[in-house]
C-alpha cells in the first residue's frame, strides 16, 4: 500500500454516521502509521465552530486543518500567514459587505462565521435565483473581485477571489508533497465542488446535495467516484473502490 492524502469535508461527509466514522478512523489511523498517509479536513466552519464539533464527534487530529471554505489554513494552532497574504489581492471586505447590504433577502450568518476573507449569509433558494446573478453583477460593476458559493439551498459565502476549498487543497497538497493522483477529495455539497476541480481523485458521498450531484453529472470524470453509502460509509466504499484501502 502507498501513502495518500485524504482531504475531506466534515459535516455530512466524514461526520454524520458515528459508527462508520469510528471504523473509517481505525483504517486511517493505521494507514497513517504504516504508510505515512496524511489527513486534511476542509470545512466551511470557522475554527471556533470546528472546535465545537470536536466536542460532539470523535475526530482524529488532522495533519492540516482548512477552515472557513478554504480561506484559512492551520497547522497546529497557527494560521498559515503565507496563505492569508495571498488572499489580500483585490479583496475589499467592507465594500463587499456594503454591496450585499443592498439585498434584503440576505440574512447575515452569526458573527463567528464572518471571517477576514469570507462574508456569509443565509439565502432561501427561491430568492437565490435572482439575488445571486444580481449580486454578481453589482460586484463586477463595482470592480470587487469575489467568489459566490451557494450551498445546501441556504448558505451563501462570498470569498476572496483566490480562496476556495480547491485552491486551498492544492496549496496544502504541494506543502505536504503529494501528487494529484495520490490525493483524494471527499464532499457532499456546493462548497465542495471546488475540491473536485483540482485534478485529484474524488469521492462524492451517496447523500450528496443536489447542487453537487448536478455538477458531478455535468462534469464526468473517471477519477471521481459517486458512492452509494452515506457519509463515512460512502468514503470507506470509495477509498476501497479507488484502491487506497483494502476492505
Ligand atoms: C458552514 C459554515 C457557514 C458556511 C457553510 C457553507 O456551515 O459555518 O458559514 O456558509 O458552511 O459553506
Ligand atoms: Mg458538508
């Protein structure tokens, strides 16, 4: 067996089925010890909210933690300042907040989820169909580069243009010295689409949200596996199918 780099989303991907999570953890822990496999979590949560999750779910300590939809990278306690420096380019947070304030359908998410390179709102799917293109146009007219990421029919993240789960994956992959095809990305929702755009292998869990399934079908790849199992069951199924773990 050879080492691989596992980059996984948490909520509804790794986390969601405690028994399967415990089983997957045993496989991963052994693979880390025996072969030098590395584990990276990539979550939409802030670090504070990730720490809350740690009190509810039995998670292995990751080698690297990516939080707030790719905008922050932690090895241990310290944020990676080289990463945050890169994100500054063209990012005017105050101007983004002012533009978003023009849209009454956007409800600000709680304060801990508002981060230096991420502004987040709740947005219902009905209004989203008009608000998203209008907001995109407004940001472009005002020369405010940013990315809009809409997930799970409720969460809108406005991110610095250079940050998402995908660009953060590639940065960390290169840092840890893994090739794309030695790397497996796993996810379930809209903010994970970027994870699957970096030339790595991928597992879409069986409980994936419609936005990811629609994208997966429109962008077929032999390197990406759509599992039938949900959450950690689907990850284990995919890791066996892709040849990284033996059953
Ligand atoms: C997590 C974050 C939230 C974000 C969502 C989708 O739930 O807490 O801020 O909008 O992921 O990325
Ligand atoms: Mg998720």
